[in-house]
């Protein structure tokens, strides 16, 4: 496989559910907690996944640092960087969300990008952001800039401003942690080519599979909840 996209449980405490900026219903509490230690659980599925990853392949892990029991994504990063190449920590910034009177309202989640080796595949041109006409004209006047790259667009950086899926969004499904297709699309375009294999160990509503189909990539996904399996099948 060329790419692994994982949106695993975030290790959220049951007592933290009612405090979260995106309020979850009581019946959703079982989504994150599990019996195993968070780090042990994480290392187990990661080891199984990367054993089949190509030398040019990448692993992206969604996570957070708020409302954690003992360990979080940052702890996992420190452990994984011993054996994998840590490429980027991406900040997914979303303007929309619930407010808070007890702390600064949370408006981000993290995505850790690891590579199997230093020879990882990355296609910046596939995900460049186009400049508006006025900005493009000004940059082309700057002799320090490469005109060809300027015309292609700018690097999206590691801060991605992409809104969360609201209740009225066309792609919204009945899944508590559904990620926007735009995020998955950027990851896939940047790190794979057509016909490459993408694996999602926590498929959920099937976003990765749906985007892979749209972009002509192959996909294998794993999901244990029967209703989400049916949801994903319908999407693709």
C-alpha cells in the first residue's frame, strides 16, 4: 500500500463528553473509550498497518490534545518518530464550532504525517492553492519568485482552514466524527498517484473510500460497526 489514513479513537474520557465543544449525545460515549491502554492500542494497529506500507508510503493519523485521559497524539508522535520519519504536524483549523465560557473555544484538530522512509512520495503541485488575480500579478513582479511556481499556486502550508461538516452540508451523514472530504482529498492527492492503494483502518462513514473512488485510487477500509459499514457501502 502507498498510503494509510487513520482517524482512530481520540482517548476521550466519559466525563469529558459533556464538556466538549462539539456536544455528543450520551449514546455516543462508547465511540472513544476502549479497554486497552491508548498507546498499546495505537502501537498495535500501527505496527500491523505499516508492515505492508511501501518505502515511499505515508501514514496520516488524526488526533487531539484536549480532554485526554493520560496519553494523546503528541505522546504517540514521540514514540513513532523513533522508527518512522516524522514529516509534518498539520493543524486542521475550522471556524465553526460550539463556544465555551470556561476556556478558549477549541477550533482545531491535529493530523500527524509520518513516512516509511526519506524517499516518501509528495506531489505539491497537486494541492497548490491558486492566487487571486491581484495577488498573482503582484508576485509575478517580484524578481525573487519563480514565475512558474507562482502561476501554479502556493503551498497550502500545514494549517488547513476547512470548515467542519455542519448539519445542512450535502455530505453530512449520521456519523459522530465524520471528516470533510476536502481534507481527505488533499492528503490523497499529495501523497499518492492514480491506481495506488490507500488503506483506512477506521473507515467510519466511508469518506476515504468515497474520495478514493472519485480520484481513481484503490481503497481497503476496515469498520466494525455494522451500520457504518452499510453507510460506507452506499457512499461508494
